[in-house]
C-alpha cells in the first residue's frame, strides 16, 4: 500500500496534483482541509470547534485533525494507497500519524514536498480566490497568516520525514503538467 504525504505551503498545488495522482495510481485522496470544510458545512461538533481557527488562517487543533485521519485510515485499510494532502501540519500530528498507521499495521511510504517561493503562493491563492469561494482565500491578511503559520509550525515537519529518509522534494513552480510529471517520476521510483 502506497501511503503518500503531499507536502508544501498553501497554494503549492497539493489538491490539484492529488486529484491527478488519484486517477493515475488508483489511490484515495484525503484532504484534511476539505474534510474540515465539510464538517463546517454540515454543522458537526468538529466543524463548530474548527471554524474560527480555519477562518483566521490558523491551524485547527491537532486532536480534531488527527481524529479525522484516524477515522479515514480505519475505514480504508484495504485501499491501494492513500494521498494525504494537508496533513500532517505539525510535528505532533506527524508523530500521532505514525501511531494511527502502525495501529492498523500500515506505514507512510514517503513524503513529497512541492517547493514554491512565497510570491508564487500569493499569486496562486489570489487567482484561486476568484473561483474557490473559500473565505480564507479572499482576504490578503488571512492568506499571509496561513503562510506565516506554515513557516512557523508546518515547514519543520519535513525534518521529521528527512530523519526517516522518507522525504523528497520537487520543483512546484512549473505548469500543472510539468509538476505532475515530476511527481510521477518520484512515485514510479517508490513503487518499483
Ligand atoms: P491550503 O493548504 O491551501 O491553505 P487546506 O484546505 O489544506 O488549504 O487548509 C485550509 C485550512 O484548514 C488551514 O489553514 C487550517 O486552518 C485547516 N487545516 C487543514 N489541514 C489541517 C491540519 N492538518 N492541521 C490543522 N489545520 C488544518
């Protein structure tokens, strides 16, 4: 089972690439951001607790996000593979993730990071804001908060996977197709 963490700052293209990878490799795709938005839309208890943090561009608490992931993993133990998009976002989540997987006799195969500069992040999110309908894409201050949050709390997660020799990085600045091709090259090496 190929369990892939797709890593990178907001706006790096994780969601777009995950959709393409899902089709090509017959994998499942869990976006914790989408799952949280779904909970907010459905007015669940989790959604109510997560709403303010998400709207501010802060991180939703580790225990809420980990509970989403634990449920998802438990329900999909027979999958061909899963792309985890937007998770883990803190070292605590990464540690808990290892336990969630080990509990089911599974493990994370690799983490692939999409590398893009700050200016590209802002340009892409500004473009996406026109069509995404996402409140956290519309306000430049919230976008900046998300970038700062990434730098302060999330970027360090790469070290966690580096220490396990599971970390790979590709250039995320090209076209959707170029980035997809780079990702496929890495994945093909992993599944050989
Ligand atoms: P993006 O990465 O483009 O900002 P996401 O949909 O992945 O978009 O995430 C949107 C928001 O959802 C984040 O700013 C955060 O509030 C919340 N979120 C998503 N995943 C996590 C996570 N693993 N831990 C904490 N908060 C999360």
